[in-house]
């Protein structure tokens, strides 16, 4: 499965100059970060759960035999047979390791395209996992984007509240100054009424 990764700017908080700088280099940290997300064990665990691969004998067994080095290590270090690592999102770490061994993330040179492939004895499983991995990545991006929007909205609402408080203080200070100097405050409605009175007088 091939995916095109594009940066989406949080325009509410970015100036035009900043956006141009961020878009200038397609090989910057943003894209490197996305590649790492695609290769993350958390994403792998999510796909294993989505497709119930932990219950699929083709995936769990996969007809593979451990290589000679691993078999020798298991003989000499018997205590290491028990995997004491914590589950990843409720998935056994050895299953995540197996998934990662069969997963390939390959960025295409000088493009924003990334190819995601999965190796399995069953071609249907291979295709399903590759597509599910991309879908899980896209879904995670939507979730992060929604969280960013919520944070931005919360920030702007806070700024608006502060501006309203400052405005109220400024208006109170201005009214106090007018009272002290005996200045008559004329509102827009008052101005409209005065203009209307003058027109009436002129008509008379």
C-alpha cells in the first residue's frame, strides 16, 4: 500500500512566513517523524487488535522456525524464555515483534510517498495488513489533528477572555477620566439622534 504524506498547517497560529519555511524542505523532521510513527510498535499493536491477528493461526505460527542463533541462545539462557516485557496496548510483545519483522516501511526517494508492505504466507493477510496499517496511521493522524484543534480553540478562547477583561478595564478607566474632566460621552445612538434633530431643525 502506498501513502502520500502531506503537512497540514495549523493556520490559526502560523504566519505566512512560518508556513513557507516549514514547507520548504520535504525531508525535515516532520516527515522523519511520520516515518517513525508508521514504524511504531503502538501502531502495529493497533492493527493486530483491529484484524484480530492474535487469534489467526497463520499469523501467530506463520510456519517460521526460529533461526539457529535464537535457538542456541534459548538453550544457553533458559531464563530468557519467559518474556517479561509489558503488553503493548493489550498485545503480547512477541506478537508485535513478529509483526514488525514482517513489516516494511520504504519512503520513495525525492517524493512524499511511502510504501507499506507486509510479508505473510497468505497473500490475503499480507494485503489486508498493509492496508489496515495505512488506515490505522491515517486514523491516528485525524485523532491527533482533532486534539490539536481542540487545544488551539481552548488557547484562543482563553486569549479572547483576557482581551475582554482588558477592554472592560480600559472602558472603566476611560469613563472615570470623562467623569473627572466633565466630558460628555456621546454614543453612536446619541450621534444619530443629534443628526436627526439637526435635520428636523433645518427642515423647519
